[in-house]
């Protein structure tokens, strides 16, 4: 990474935006604008409570005001950090200026969206109270100041040789301080001060708690205006944290304490259903887990091995149909009722068999040809399930009507369909299934992690990078790819067995290549690419986003996929390596980055 020096002297400097403002003025304007935006969130923004969130209260923010407040607070903190304050420099190891710019821009856009939403709902900007205009003005001031911050390198002038020794000493000291401050502000990574192990663990715990709060807030947004504003605030907030280097610093801590981070992440996830008073959002949570788990299984095939599978959702369907047929459904022609542990193993085994049967004759193909074959398999599965209705074929799956009446899981005497009380907390049906799916997700994560770090995992990566070279080095490419295909199918079958019991019904139209509602093969592939191929947390995060966002955007109707597709195009253009990238992929897509001496383990 090239080190750049930015002149931090009081002379006027010009940023990339073309705005010419003295640097000290620009920095103060951005910082003060962020602080005043926070204050403006405690004013009334509209005169009537007809707009959701009740923005009429003085002294207490509500609804969208909280999102603007968080954005203003981030801008203020980053601005104070850019002054080199000792306690705040830790949060911006890669520099503060770019983070200030993104945080201020996100705050302004969120505020402008709020004003437009109020106007659209209530019938004009006349419904805005003075507090809203104050918030717009302060957010605009912060954005203008941030855009004027110096990003271009400047050379510091040497001392005059005719100066006295004392004057030269002072000039050199001033230059060293200015260079250090400029390099910090412009994006040169700062070395992290070593922290005690307990402090690092506390930081991981705090970040996981904040992540849980953000996820819970996004899932439980009660109205559409708040969710769209949440997307603005969360998107720009994450980008600002990324630019500041704080995300990379946290990733380094989690890599150092991998087991603790893994346990902490699942403990934080387990708290989610306990925060819900009913099953409305726990339902969404368990379906997010199913989708994210299947995406992680696909990551073995696509992310680690480099095989483009466009029919992966069929393996989810194989597991779901198999479990439904042997779990005591009245629509099953077999008339058997196996316990859940047996049904889930049979479902995973059936997916494994189908993975081998489909992979054995097709995995000698590469690239587009393999993609077309897997797409065909997905369509064949869906059509076959529709035709096994006793008319077009044997009466096995009840055709398009599917297998209904799949009973609830009863595992060792614990009925997952009943409501239970734990320490005074009521846990409903979908909360029970959330905990069950969380255990399945943990199993999939452990399998992925152990496989990726094993000898076979290194062979997968070698096949992905260059199959011809890998085979020349003695790797049996066909056998390695078949193992990946079979393992990915098995993991999808595990999730499918749970899905059948969660939804009560299994129908063919749930397993198509693409439609507006996940899970489907297109969304699964997008979740892997969006989250970050070859990592553990990437597909989980990508899967959660790609299931939650379409469900929350249903108010857009026929424009839902258009808006969602445009958002994906923009995100992939700005961050092609994914939200949580594999280091190797990041280096390939960003030539300006320096490769470390030894690449870290796969599975960030």
C-alpha cells in the first residue's frame, strides 16, 4: 500500500470534491455538523403523529430520528478522532477522513429521505417542523466539510538553510508532526497497540452485542419507511467503519480468538428469539438461518472449489421431501413415522446420494457447461416432484399440492411445536425451531471450517485457482470435486429436513431457480458472492441480508426485484470481493493492495 502525505498546515487545501476550504475549517465543520445533527434529533420534525414513529416529541428521538442520530454520532466521533485524540485514534487505524466522508454522506441521505417520506405521507414539505430543517442544514454542513477534507498528497517544504539551528529544529519537528498527522488522516494504517487478552475478548463481546442489536432492529422494523432508512444508515455506517480500518482490526481480533468469537457469535444469535414477545419475527429469524446455512453449504462448491452450481436449491428440496415422507405426514404414501433424528439423517443421506449421482457423470465438465447441467438438474427435480402425483407418474409426492401436515419435531420428549417457559421467558414454536436450526448451523460451520483447513480443503482451493496445474501436481480433480459436491448437498439436506417441519408443507414451487422470494438457486448464489466467497461468516451475513431485505421490501410490489437488483449491482460495483472478503480474492480484485508474506487461513 502506497503511503501518502497530506499537508495539514493551516493553508487552504482542496479535496477531491473540488471544494476549496481551509483544512482546519473543513475538519471543524464536519465534526461540529455531526454534533449539531445529533442535537437536532431531539427537536420535533413534524407537527402531527400521523407519520410513523411520532416525530413530534421534543427531547426524545423516535423512529427515523434515531437513525440520523447514529449517523451524526459516527461523523462526530470520526471527526474527533481525526484530531489525533489519543483515546479515539484506536477506532480509525486506517485514517479518519474517508470514514468522515461516508458517515456524513449517509447521515445527509438518511435525513433527506426522512424529509421526503414525511412529505409524501402527510402531503407536502409544509408538514415539516423547524427541527427537521435544522437537521437538514446541520447534516449538509457536515457533508460539505467532509467533502472538503484533503485527500490528495502534498509535499512539505524543507526548512530554509539560512535559518538558525533553533529555527531549523522547530521546523523539522513541526514537519514530522504534520507528516504523522497527515499520513494518519489520509489512510495510512496505524499499528495497533497490543491489548491484554481479556480486553480483546471484551471488545469482541461488545461488537457482537452491538451486531445483535443492529440485526434485531433491522428485522423488527415495524413500518416500511423505517426499514428503508435503516438500509441507508446501516449501509453507509458499515462502509465508514470499513474505511476507518475498524472492521479489519476486529477481524484480526476474531482470527486471534477464533473459538471464542465463534462461541460468542452463536451465543449472541441465541439471544435473538428471547428478545421477541411473539413469533412474528422469530419466524423470519428461523427462515434466515435456514437460508444462510444452505448458502454456507453452497460456499463449499462455489467458494472453495470454484464450481458454478445453478441448481443447488434442489438438494434442499431433496432433504425436505425425504424428511416429510418419513416423518408421519398423512399425505405420505409410505405410512411411516420416524423420529426426527432419523428423519434428518435420512434426508441428509438422500441429498448425499443425489449429489453423487448428479456429480459423477457431470463433474468432468467445466465452467459454463457445468452450470447448464446443474441448472437442468434443478428444473428436473422441480418438474419431477410435480409429476409424482399418481396421474403423470407414481403417487409419491402428491404433485403440485405437495406433502402437507408434516408434524412438529418431538425430540427426546421435547415438543418443538408447543410453547415453553424458561426462567419466566415464554418461548414459542418458531423460537424453538430457531434454537434447533442454530444447532444445525453450528454443525455446518464446524464441518466447513474443518474441511477448509484440511488437506482436502487445500485441494479444493488448488482446483479453484487452476485445475490443470492442480492435477499436474498429483491432485485427483474429479474425486476432489465430487467430494465437494456431495458434502455441499449433504449440508443442504440437513437444512431441508428442518425446513419441512418448520413450514408444515413441502411443495415443488419452493425450489425454483429464481423468483421474488428466497430461497432459490439464484439468491443462494448471490448470497455467497455478496457475503464473500470462501469465508465462513460471509455467506451467513449475505444469506441473512438476501432473505431479510426481499421480505421487508414486499411493499414495493412488482418493483421489488428491480430495486433489489439495482442495489446488488451498485454493491458489487463498489465492493466486488463481498462484504466479508477472503484475503486472496480481495488481493485479486484490488491491485493496489500489498499481499502479506503468508496469507491467512481460509474462513474469516
